[in-house]
C-alpha cells in the first residue's frame, strides 16, 4: 500500500473562516411521512431570503408532487437562525412566498433550547453527519456527493440541491410591513406559531 495512504490526516476540529476558501450553508427539510430528507446547499449567506428560496425549491420540485391538492403546509422550525421566530424580515419574505406559491404556510417554531426535539434533528441530521464523517470538505460538489449518500436501514434517503446565488445582507423590513402584514398568530403560543396566508394562487417559478 502506498505510504501516502498510511499518513495521518491532520485538520482542525472547528471551522476557522480565515483558513477557508469558501463556505457551505445547508438548509434542510425532513418529510416525516415519506422518511426523506431534502437539503439545499448555499454558498453565500444564511439569510431569510435563502431560507425561503430553499422552501420554494423543495415545494416546487418535490413536496407538491406528493401533495398536489394541498392548500396548507406545516413546517417545524428551530427557533433561531435565518428562519427565526423573532425576525420580521423572515415573516415578510415568508408572506411573499405564500403569495407566490398560493399555499398557506403554517410555521411552528421550537422554543429556545428545544430544537433537539425537532424530528429533523433525530431522523436526518445524524445520518447526514455520518455520511460526511472523516472527510475534509474541499468543494461544494464533494459535500453534495457525500450528503446524497445519506441512508439508513429503515429507508432514509436524501436529495441535495445547490443554490448558487449571492444573498444580500443587511436588508431591512418594509416600513409598513407590520401595519399591512397578513401573518396570523395562533391563539396558542403566538410567539412561536403563526400562518402566512396567501393572497392568490400562482404557478411555481423554480
């Protein structure tokens, strides 16, 4: 066996942006009923616009094929990040997405420190992590290939898509958004549960 294959692989155990030539941002959906993961990889910034683009791709290319007559969909979200329950910008982008797709988007956020109870944390992410175990990520293509190998004995599979788009940071919510928004907050835990109701139905564009 060549000596180079016997050499130990040395790398850092945490991410150091100053040593990297780029970055990869995953945004994922887990279909509980069909036991399938859908992962969108971004290479720009983790913004609310990226989260909604990820939703759009998942719905238009996968989810609506399983549920063509659906008028409402429930999404279980972690409490922070680009889809934070506290960010009006995410609510604004989500409302625009609901208008575009013509479906009601129900969002249930897990409270802080409770994300570990989200099914995606237990049924998808550990297996995605294992698929890339022991490998240094050197390109988006490599990460995509590794994540597509995610599987379990119970039939889990993963679809991976790269969103090659530069996202603007520092965007501001519209000045009149709160006065005109159609986000409906649930009577039960309104800080974390809400609905973006569409204005009209349209065809998917991506």
